[in-house]
């Protein structure tokens, strides 16, 4: 049996891959296994809010991950701990043991040299009408690199962009052993750049990124409003492009709609191939459910698969979450679930389709939450008690409802889109340091979504 720290470290690796960076930081920072007793893992969390959220939203996937590590684990319990040891649990000097030939999970999942996840391959990539053009463009690059340079793939969160671009990277690395492939997010690129400036190592930074033959950059929208990072990316692009190096980018939107993107950088993106991954249609969802069920060894009849494909219209991560939920229940009952049981399970599951949300409902809920007049949100006032709720509303409309900056400004009293961008960035930055604001935002999400 693994010790407490090793056990939880391995589960955290799974969770970091399964959820967004923001969710991982918000819900899994400062958690640790207190003890293991009679098949139950006792997890310490920093406060009651985190306890409730983990037990409602992540319990089944956590339990599944724990069981994959320890076959004797049957249950997971949560407790709030104010103990200072929570932040610095006792170090176990003994290194965890692994079966012969088996690597620790963190080494298995991420290759530190190229940052690629070997689990993202074309063997596990489901192709459907929603992503067939993006897949075809990727396959063209595999057959003949530089066919499209750059290749720019865009689409909403959870539609498989990261899987696809990393699958390209893994295939190119395998096919061209002498080529240096590297994957990163634009956020990491920006952070590396800023750190190199602050430490006087800008030349080392330039040398590092100019050595790659294939550079894959995820979430390009992050460099919006970051003028110096955009300038450095522009120069890097030119340096590699002129030497026939391959670029692959992804974003949550078409580059033409990334706000405050430099024209010269935008022109480079538009010079290549830009393709969209759309939400999966019924046939694609059916194939995704079938593939995921086979991968997880979840027994699902054709009737159940067709029901799931028609009832669940979320993104690929949400579809996978449904299969995880069914898997956990199947393991608990030690038998195949009936269609009626699965319908009941979905009815009470957070992965069911989201309800339509009106802007006015968001404004009213958040105004009431902060105890201010709803009408004040639309007024041209700079009162402190109004400014913060208005900024939270703008952030919520952007991040949760994916409304464009100009539309948000228009709906909230005719404000300029730059004001909306500034407000959203301010809340994003505050969320990194203000735990109270994190809890407020998550409370609002549970009230509205």
C-alpha cells in the first residue's frame, strides 16, 4: 500500500490532466490525505466550501482515480482541517516503489523534454463531422510537414483541440526522430519571456525557443493585450518560419476575434490554414461515448449509447465525465446498469445540459448577491460598491456565457469593449490571489448555472 503522500500525489497527476488549470488550483491546492483506514481514504481540505464542492462535483472521478492506484480502496471521506501541517504534510523520506519497468505517473504522462502527453494520440482521437476538417489538415502535416504553416485550430473549451495538436506532436516526434518538437501554452511562453527579462537571460530565452523544428502553442488567446509577448512571438515566428520550421496553434476563437492582437501577428496566423472544431453532433457524440466506454471497459448497450448521445449535448470532457460517472456506479453495484438507472443518474448529475441563461438574470443574481440595486449596474457610476459587482458580471458573461466583449459593453449600459476587457482581466488576476473572490465566483456559478 502506498503511503498517504505518494497516493495523493498520483491522484493529483490525474486531476491536473482532467480539469482546467484554474479549477485544479482552486479546488486541489492545500488538500492532502490524512489517513487510510479499512479501505477508506480520509482527505483533509482547507474549508467547508471546498469540502462541499469536491464531494458534489469531483467525488466520483477522485474515487475512480484512487481505486486505480489502490485496489483495496472502497470509499473517500472529507474533513476540514485548520492544522498547519495541512500546507506542509510530513515528508516521507522513502521513495515510492513501483513494479519493475513501471514509471511514476508524472513521468509516464508528461515528457519533460517536449512537454507532450503520450496519452494524446490519434489512436484515441474520435473523428466525426464536427472535427473532420481539423483532422484532415493535421493529417496533411503528418504526410508532408509545412503543408500548412502555421496550422491554426480554434473552437470552444473541451472540443479536443489540445488532444489533436498534441497527437500531431507525438506522431511527428515518432516519425522524425531527429526533429525537436515542443508543446506549450501561450501562458507559459509569456511567463518564460517575462522571467527572462527580469533575470537578464533574454538571450537564453531566444536560444531555447529557436532550436525547435516543430513548435506547438496552445491557448493563443492568452496573449491578448500582452504587447511585448506578442512582439517576441512575432520575432520567434519569423525566425523559425524562415528556416522552414512548423508552427501549430490553438485558440478558443478565430484569430480575427482575439481582441488587441497585433496586425502583423494576425497576418501570420491568417497566412496558414485556420480550421474550426465545432461542438460534436449526435453521430459524433454516439461514437465518442462508444469509444470512451470501450477504453474504460464500461459495458453499455446500443440503446444506452443512443440515449446518452441524445440526452447529453456537452463538450467532449463532459461526455467523458458521464462515462466516468457510470463506471463508478457500475463498480459500486458490481453489475451493468439498466437504462432506467442511467437516466436517473444523469438527472442528478452535474454533466446534464446547461439551462439557457439570460443576461438580465445574471445581472439580477449578482446584484442581489452583492446587495446593490440592479439598475446601478447600467449607470455611469464609479462607486466602489458598484464597480466590483459590475466587473464580476462582465467576467461571468465572458467566461461562462462566452459573450463577446463588445456585446457585453453594449448590454451593460453602452460601455466601450476596452472597459470590459480591463474588467475581465482585473477579475482574472484577482482570482489568482484572492480566495474570498474565488469562493464568491463559485457560489455565483452554482446559483446561476
